[in-house]
């Protein structure tokens, strides 16, 4: 059976505990590889290696760091098919999705920051006669990066690429649910010419490895993507050390459809924003609010499309949805469907596990599920389910839908469908979300600030925001005598 290894100081090695965690492929329910069960001791060794590598790496000209990161992106591109297959096997997502979205985006993340660092600049603020301020931005040292299982390599690289480009060394932990592609990436870093200790990947459980990174006194900044509850734990662990934190957390995003929208476009995109990646994207629009005059028409057209979706083997090109990432998460989603029924919700599509025949008969599959008749403030409409489950709710006015949309603790993204331009601007200004899409969904320009408000997070990723996060600012004020 394949053994995933930690990558520390340029070497692939087992955990110090010598123990292993079983890695299950969610489409088959079978153990297919082993993950090192690392702990704080492995993190300590990784931090020491990263500290040792830091002076040389941060001292390299940006162009040299850029060259190495571009080489990493090229090596991933050369292995696109095997990375996509590994992502699908590990996470359950359709392989076509991993091949068209996840792995190309991981390549783009390296390329984007490898070139972005060449354009990163600081400011100068001249004062009155002969006084000049300028800002120095220096890498912080050892950066901690912790990522989740839903978009494994995509989100892992979205952190480590800017951290490395800015000149930091990194101690990173992918989710133990989907560690394979992070391992594959680490295995090609030496070939790309990355010096030992610059990137260290420590695998294992969140409450051991993740917690050790969050609490480590010599890791001054942590970039985390994951659930809000875990984000709060990291916040608490980091607080006594005043660490710099970037927290990208959960969401319960509204998808608001006005009667004057481009109906077909809103409909087809809403199918994607509801069920792409089995609904396991933090940006999925899980609460669909529809203006009353088109409620019934939208509902019946939406259900017609949902009923044509196929949940099946992730290896098959015609599977719209693959497996849920883990048994634990599968059970959580089913428990929310049961809760929706208890709360008076009517299941109008799906609502059941799917039995896929053949090699996937023990896998964790759930039908795309649509629920209506629920009040906006019930638990089903307030808590993050993070699966192929959406609710439909009618509304009569902008005020009413804003009240519904803004009623959760989350504030990650929101989508608005309308052909009325003033209304689009009004809604964008008043929605509590860090990312607003008008008449589109998931269009991403990597230069834009990305992140959420309220319990959806702290700070912004993307573009120069991430390079600023991964550097310390220092103002230098010079009085020129003479
Ligand atoms: P978790 O919060 O459970 O885990 C995220 C990462 O943190 C994993 O690597 C996990 O390790 C680790 N971890 C767990 N406990 C701790 C701890 N005490 N200290 C430090 N690290 C820890 O999230 P999920 O993996 O379940 O991911 C789903 C969540 O991520 C959803 O809420 C989703 O909305 C959110 N998300 C947010 C995004 C955004 O951009 N805002 C994007 C994508 C997802 P392990 O898995 O090994 O336990």
C-alpha cells in the first residue's frame, strides 16, 4: 500500500511517532494509502529546518525565487493527469472537474505569484523639505499554512505560493482527509530546485499537527482555510503570541434571483453554484431566494435540470456529482437533511444516499437535494451544510431579501441576478459579504481581494493582499541633513 511521507528539510520521511492513518477513497469506501500520523515533534523539526533555510531563501533575488516556483508549476502541468486522478481518488470529486479546475488552478497559483512577486513594490512618502519615508516589506520568517479537503491542491498552493514568493519558508499541513496531491507536490520540489527546508509539509490530524502550527512560538503568521469553529480555535491559540492571521472560513451564501433576471443564465448558473464539487465549495450558493412572480417557474425549471444530474463514479465523464469527501461529512450532510424535515422542510428533489453499483458500491454518495417551505431563520437556513443541498425561498422586496440574506453569522459571498443596474449596485453595497457576484458566479481574477466578513473570516487573500500578508511592513523615515 502506498505510504504518503512528510517532506521536511528536503527529505521525504515518516512521522516520528512511526504511526499511520488510513487514507480512504470516498468513492469506494476503501483504504488505499497510509498517511503519517505526525505530531508536534515533527512540526518542531520542520520549523527548525525552515528557520535554517530562511536567510538564504529570503536573500535570493525575487527573480531566482520566481524561476523555481515557475518550474514547480511546470512540473505539475507535466503531470496534470496523474494529479487530477489522485485528487479525484482522494476527495471523491469527478476526475473531469479536478482536471479542468483544481489542478489547472494550482498551476496558476504558482505561476501567478511567481510573476506577481516581480511586480511587488513598496511606497515612498516624501514629507516637507528633505524628509523621506519609505516602506520596507520583508518576509516574516516561517509561515504556517493549513488547508482543507474540499479543493485540496488548489487551496494548499493558494497559500504556499505567495508565502514562498514573498521569501518566507513554510511549514504546511494539508487536510488529513485529502493529503495525496500535497504529497505529490512535495515530491517534485527537489527536482524543481527548491532548496531544502524552504517548504516543509507535515501530514496528520488537525488537532495534533494543525494545532502545533497554530501554537508554535516561532511561527509568527498563520494562513488558514477551513471551518469557522477551527478558525476560532486557531485564533485563540495564536492570540497570546499576537500572531498575524489570515482566516478563510465557512459560508452560507445567498443566491438572489430577481424576476427581471436573464432567466436561462440565472437557472443554468444556479445549478452550478448549488452542486459543483458536490456543493463542497465555500462559495456555493446554498440559500436560493427567488422573487415571487417567478418562484414557481424557476422552481420547476430548476427541478427539471436537477433530475437530469447524475451522481456516480468520479472516474466517469458523465458523473455531474462524485462522492462526498468522507464518511463523517456524508453523515453530517444526511443529518442536516433529516433536520430540514424536522423543521418542516419539504424535500422536492433528492434527499437520499445514492447506491452506485460496481466498484463504488461502498462509497459515500448523496443525491442533489432541494428543499422548500423553510423559514429563513431555521437552523437549516442558518448553518453551513457544505454539501449538495439547497433551499428555495420566495421573497417580495429588496428589503425582505436583504434581511434574509444578511441574517446568518456568515458573510463570505453572495450572488445577485437582475438586469436592473441601479438595483445591482444597491444590493452589492448592502449585502454583508466579502465577494459579490452580479449575474455570474465563481468568476475569479486572482488579483482581486478574496475573503469573508463576520464569521467567514479575517483578512483577504489574492493579488498583492496575500503578498502584504506574508510580509512585515516597516516605515523608514530619513531626514537628509545638509
Ligand atoms: P476544518 O476546519 O475541519 O479543517 C481545515 C484544516 O484545519 C484541516 O487541515 C484540518 O486538519 C485542520 N485542523 C483541524 N483542527 C485544527 C486545529 N485545532 N488547529 C489547527 N488546524 C486544525 O475544515 P474542513 O477541512 O472540514 O473544510 C471545510 C470548511 O472549510 C468549510 O467550513 C468551508 O466553508 C471552509 N472553506 C472556506 C473557504 C474560504 O475560502 N473561506 C474555502 C474552502 C473551504 P484535518 O482535516 O486533518 O483534521
